[in-house]
């Protein structure tokens, strides 16, 4: 549809101007030695093979063998050498480059400062000059060399950059690609002498810089996604990021709601917005004016945007709030519990109930009213002193000792993860396998899926590929990984593709990741691959983004079990070009893929989701090493999450949401299936119960069933809340009503009663959406 939209005069002028400009591509990494130059040179080789005129200038290989190898066969334009404080520097020779006039120049060190008397003071200015002459540039930069990141990087790690580039530099680039490397790999490279000054890098510093890089690129991708969705006329949340909106008033509890919103935004790594509606015909009282000043200061301190909007009518407030939320792509609205009596709600209308009617794809988070329940007027912070000192003297019991021994015996586990098929996970895994082989380790390729990709097949090199085990199933001969043979051969490392694969019925295990666990238990290290859409808890986000329900999933704890998780990042443009070139799917599947799963909007959102997910994984590991190092800050409150599910189709979504929230809050979590009326369940009910229980336990939750008597809504709600109180729940999770007709009225009545009884705890109402249209679904009027 967008192809037929008439371009504005500004768009036409920008497009014409771009035709005369070179393209700028930036490889960004956490630190020097992460592989930026290697990948830049490898791309140069690929472009040269495609007939593009490529040269290199002022590129530093640091004499790393694999980087030197990539620079071979690429034409080098001499750079200008000079010395500063005994260190040799290289400047671009712009005159030689203009005379040579290549299509693409590869150059290192975007933040480099030129010698005194040079045409330009900085390399960035040199690059802009080349771009203006129609010469494209591919370059590299470290995250702490960006002006807006340098301050926080220095504060958290003590690392300082000699020079920085302006904050908007990446925004002007046509492509930004992250080179993600785990701290473990960087430390290995330092020990092998491949990194100069490697001793200064601590694992904590590397992890912090890695997370800063992931989040920075994710924000850039988010901006790109926002522009794309605006061009397409799409409203509401994208499903790839979190944006929290606090609805507040100039009242004593306004700052409490904003603080709660800040806590949520920090743990979800989301943007925080706040809005208050004011009757402009009435002047603020002295108290309201004082609260306004206080809340504006708080908003500035916590990095929130507080906006004041006119209130025309109290009954119009829910609709105006929802409209504001949709326009700002909000994913969650935070507000306080209602203090109205049932009679007042009937006469004046209920803010929360109206929001539940009108919201489209937006969660509603209702903050506990503990002041009314037990006299508290602040957010409780049950801070437990660290127990590490006492734990270090704790004598292990027999069970704990066995667990520790098993962990010691277990092989090392590394996962390559990507946003979509074709990003290069298998390619990189095979390349690492060959590197390990050269170091004298025995490496076996246990299961390889090249999907006919020639470049991937070439990377097999000297690696031994294990024959697959053939199985008969319903008259067909199917192949699976031969796990028993891998364990019998006992290699140092085994490479296993497609971790989320479901095995042929009759196999020892249903899923390939279970085979991998057996291999690890045998003391064999495993390197494997998976796409972000296969993570169990992201199943609903994937369906919201792509409209596709992923059937093959991996429990999140498998990713947490990994010693290393490394992201393979590729821009949507590059991925689509690979698809068009036939490097991902067979020719007959290309058109369908580009018009469905590989659509630009999908790929941008999936890339952002992958970046944020790995950033969260890094943060979790940082928090386990040292709580003060976590970029999100410690969560200073003991939480218990209580998820209520019915027999409807929302159950799995609520369970997955409960898991993700509990995981980020380090909370215990429970799932309770509400069974009304019947003492004996049907076969279908039993099957449903088993499915919900299996999913809960696979994700690490505690499952239970709560029989409730059919009766008045308030009696049923009282039973629900009593069960949550028994579990000492601090947050209750329920689903937005999905049914229609008279049942919808009954469901809303139950929720109204539930919210009245649960005012002493936080309540999250998870939004419903329609996966068929990839749009959030209204819940009725």
C-alpha cells in the first residue's frame, strides 16, 4: 500500500540529494579487539567479489592473523603516517583517494583526530567530505568513543576515550551494525596476546560496555522502527519495546505513582512518560501547585517526560488517556486503584473500567493502595542485606555438593542467537569451530543445517561432520542427530545447529535442546544456534510483531544456562538483500518471504527485540556478579507474582508474561487455574490443565488449581484474592476480557469486584490483541 503513496516535495528533494551522496556504514563494538575491523574487511572482500571497486586506507590490523588474512587482495591507498608521543598515527590522504575515486573506502577509527595542519581536524570530517564526493565509506567505532556514552562508560568502568565523536553521528549513518562479542571471548583473546593492553579489561567492565552497546543500537533501531510505522500509518505499540505511561494528578500520591512507573521502566528498560489532566477553568490550589512543582522536579530527576493536558470532562478522561497512549506507542498505563464505592462508580463511572473497555493492545498496571489497607504511604522496600559473606561459610549438604560437582563436570555451553534466519549464526559457529580445531581441540559437527547456502558450506573446512541417525516413522526415513555417537566419541567440542528443533517421534527426547543437555552432562562443550523468535517467553511478542505463531520453542532457562550468549547482528537492508540474492531461501520462496516474515517492519522490530533481549541477559549476569554494576539498578523489593488463568486461550500468554515479569524482578511466581462449578472435569479440560501446568513448570513457576463456587461476582473475587494473599502475592496478573455478549458483562463484573478486593496489591491487566491482523484488539464499548 505504501508503494502507491504520493511522495512529498521534501521527500523527493531528499531522495535526489541522496543519489549524489556516498553511503556510510558503521561497525560498532564494545571495545577494541571485538572484531569490527575483521568484519569490515570481510565485507570489503564480499563487495570486491561482486564487482564493486573497494580500497582500504588507514586500516589497522594489529597484526592479528585472521584480520591480516581478510586484508589480502584488497587494494591499499597509502595513508599519511605521523608520530604523536612516540605512537605512529595514520591520516587519510584525501587527495590520493579523490584521484583514485573508488566506490567504497574502508577506514578504521571514526573518532581519530588528524595531525595539525590537515585539511580537516577529524576523521569524521574527512569521511563526510568523501561522502559528499559520492564515495561510500565503511568505518569502525567503539561505544565509549561516542560523546553521549563516554560519560556513563567512564563512570561505570573508569575507561576513557582519547577522543569522541558527536552524539548524533550514528543517526547520520545509513547502516549501523553491532559486532557482539562476549566478555569470555575477549578475555581469551587477551590471554592469547591478540589484544594490546588486555590486562586492563575486567569481565565486569567488558559486560557493562557490551550492554551499553546493545542498548545504544537497540535505541537506534527503535527510532528507525518508529519512523517506519509512522510512514505506514500504524499506531499503538510495536511489540518490540516498552513505553510506560503514568497517569497521575497533583496529589500526595502522584510522586508515588511516578516512582512506581520509574521502577517498572527501569526493569523493563522502557521509556517513561507521565501525563496529568487539569481543568483549566479552575486555578490550582496552593497544595496542588506545590505538588506540581515537586512532581516536575521528580520527572526531571528520573528522566521522565511530564505533560499537562486540558481536562474537558471527567467522563471523557479515559478516552483521552487511551488516545494519548496510542499516539505515543505506550505499552503499559500505570495508575492508582479506584477509591470509589460501588454506588459512586455507578453514578460517576469508573476510570479503570472505562480504560479496560477502550484500551487496544495496552496493559493496565494498577498500583497498590497500601495507605488505605495498612496505613503505609510509601512504596515498601523490603531490603535484604547481602548474604554472600555468610553463604561463603555455609557447609554444603550432600544434595548441594552433588549439584556443584555436576556443574564442574559439565561442558561449556555457547549460544549464537539472531533476529531471523540467514543472519549468519551457522556461518559464525562453523568459523569458531575451525578456530578451535587449529588450537588443537577435537571438534565435531554433530548437526549441521546449511539450507543449501554455499557460503555456509564452505565454512565447514576441516571439520568432521557426524553422519545422522536414520529413523523410520510412518513409512518415511527421517534423520536426527546421533547423540549417543557424539557421547561415545567424546570430542572436546560439538557444534549443533537449530537448538529449537523438535525430534522425530520415538526419539529418546522430544526436543533437541534436551539432547544438548545430555551432551553437556557428559562433559562435552556445545556451541549451538537459535533465533530470538524461538524463546518460549517471547512467543506472544513474536505473534504480535509478525502475525506468526512459532511452534518450536526453547525454554528461557536454557539460554540462562549458557556460559556465553552472542548476538549476530545484521541490518534489515542487508538481510533482505541476502534474501534477494538467493543466499537464504530457494528462489521459489523468496517473494513470499519478502512479503511476509521478511517485511521491513518485521525485521526492524525483530532486530530490536533481539538486541534488547541479549542486553537484558548481559544485565542479569552483571547483577549476579555484582549488583551495583547492573545498568538497570537493583530491584529493592521482594515480589511474589500471582497469575490467574481460566480455561480460555489467553492462559499461555498470561503464563509467559508472568514468567518474564518474575524473571526480571527475581520473584517467586505462581499460576492458578480457576475452575468453576464442576467437580469432575472433561477430557478436554484435563488436557488443557496438563498443557498449562507443563508450560508453567517448564518456565520455573508453581502451578495450582483453585476450585471456586459459582455465585455472586464478589464472592468469587473474594476467593481469588484470598488465594493470592495466602501465597503472599504482591502483584496479581489477569487477562483483559476477550469474550463478547452477556458473558463479557459477567466477566467485567468479576474484574470490577476483583479490583475492589485487591486494592492492597498491584494488579496487571494484560492486554488482548488480534494476532490475525497483527493489531491490538478493542475489548468492546
